[in-house]
C-alpha cells in the first residue's frame, strides 16, 4: 500500500515537472519573438487619415450635390518617424478641380495650435494632383489640404478619392483608409439653376420686387421639374375621364331625344343637376361625403369619376344639338328606302353628328383639362397643388406662373385645332350649298324673252 502511494506521487510530480518545462519553453520563445520585433526596423507606411470631407453645396442640409462646385478638405497625420516631402490626391473619374486658392497647411505643437502654410510645387496629371514640398517636413506632422472648385459627376453616388505620399528618401506609398464621400445626384435643371444663381443679371432682375415675385428665373427653372409631375397627373386624369364621358354623354343624348317620357325625364334630371351645380361642390361631395358613408376610393380613380360625370352632362347637350342639327329629310329618305329607325340612326345620323360636333368636343376637352385644377382643393397632386406647395415654401408667385404655362402648352394648340376644324367644317358646308344649283325651267317654243333696258345691259 505504501509503495503504491509512493509511485503514484512520483508520477504526478513527473507530470507537473514536464508541464512546467513546456510552459517555460513557450515563455522563452515569446520573449525572443518580442525582442526580435523590437529590434526590427519600423515600417514607414503608417500615414493615418483623419478625414476627407466635402463642403455642403445644397440649398439646405448637409448634402453635397454633383455638378456643383464644392471644396475638399483632406487631413492626414504622419507617423513619428515619417518625414514627408510630398502628397498626391486623386479625385474620382469624371470629377474636376481647380488649383486656384489651393491651401496646404502643416499643423504641430500642443493640440496642433501652431500652423505653417506650405507653398508646394503643383503638378497635374489627369485626375491626380501632385504636391511637392519646398523642403522635407519634420517627422510626425499633421497636414491639411484644401482643394477648391471641385465638381463631382452629376449622377452622384459614393465617390472614392485616392492618395499617396512621398517620404524624405523618395519612396512613394499609398494612403489607406480614405473614406468615400456620398454625392447626391442632380438633374440638368439643378445644374442650370446653380448657374443662374451665379449670374449678375439674375441678381439685377430680382432686385425688382414685381419681377422677383412673378418671374424669378431661378424659381422658374427649379419649379419646372416639380410641376411637370403634376402636369402628368392632370393629363392622366383628363385622358381617362374624357373617353369615359363620351359614351355616357352620347347615351344621355339619345335619352333626351327619345320618344319615351321616362327616359327624357331621367336624362333631363341628370343633366340639369350636374350642369346646375358647381364642379367644385361636386368634388367636395365626392371626396368628403363618400368616406363618411364608408366608401373609400383612390384619389386618382375618384377624380376621374367625378370629372367624367361632370363632362358627360355637357357632352350630352353637345350630342343632342348635333343630332337635332341633321335635317329630318335625311331620316325620311332613309325610311323611304326601307331602313329601320335603328339603321337610320347608326348609318345616317350618328356619323354626321360626330363629324359636326368634333370642334365642340375639342373645346370641351380643353375645359375639362382646366377643371382638373379644382382637384387641388381636395389634395390631388396635380399642377396647381404642386405649385401651391412651392409657393408656400418660397413665398413667390412664380410657381403659379409656371403652372399657367403647363396649361397653355395644351390649351393653345388645341384652340388652334378647334379653329381649323370649324373653318374646315364651314368650307365643307359652304361647298355643299354651292353645289346645289337651282335648275331653271326650260324655255318653251315661241316664248319671247324680253330685252333688258340699255342701262341694265351695259352692266
């Protein structure tokens, strides 16, 4: 028993001795490695980037816009054993810069309160700007580079600048860790707006209160793309509502000329109700009354329905007048040829009716397009609503003037079309009447034609 315990104890002691021996060898190896690392030459590639930022150049906020001048500020800290003799900065492809007013500052001392301006030798190589110091800077200095007149590509995105530095021994090294700069994309309108803001004649123009309120060139350019969105909405409403109103208007017109008193009464009630109340009131009833009744419809769809219903009442009267303008003799002639009332209406009356009312239909389209402005009162984002939003922000009436241009761009050409159609219809009617030559009765034998007096014959 005693011998067993003695052998077990000696075995444990041997195990612990072996473990201690291994730990000692690992400790010695670590000490040797640390000593070797401390004796190795330090790497001279440790230039640390403090920041690379761009000055905001938008109207508000901190956005950096593409296509508009800004300023790059690049700050780097050299390592304690790095003595720099030059810096290089490469801007993203498509960006431009100016070396005018370029500033390179060396900061040192406690809290970097001391500074020295360096006038480097500047060399441009495409997108890269090389700066050679007049003399090697002391090791461990802090540098700030400011480049003005920088214009990034207008498409925007994350723009990555690159940099290198040259040490006193002439070796060049890349700078790692330069942060990317987010550039906000801009449209050609934004670029043109920025160009106008810098023009002296614009400042002189806006010095007049009336011109600044109603015809501010900068606001005209900045409002165009915004109000254009509302223009598309107005067109979408009228192009859906008008084709919807035509068949309903024609149906009510047929009811108005029907022999059935019930149909005539129903059509008359609808037409008089719609035409006798303001479209503005009808819009309010639809947009505020239906939701209270639990009926929720999309604003665009509801706008199309209201405008279509309003237009159909006016189209009803247009079609009714067109139908009644066809001479009754044509219907009687068709009946005499054995055509039914339906055949006469489809083949004789309707084609002539649509031909005669085309100018009036075009005028109704113009009126309906202008009436879409009433939808701004209920929050539909059409032309007037967008203009109203900009006016509330800028305090200028210019966006309303721009909105008027979007109405005129549609109404003026269509007004010319109406005039041309009416003129063509007038010529066609006049030509038909001129072709109807009244035949003179044949002269019977023995009839004596009296000789006109001399003064009439001479005429």
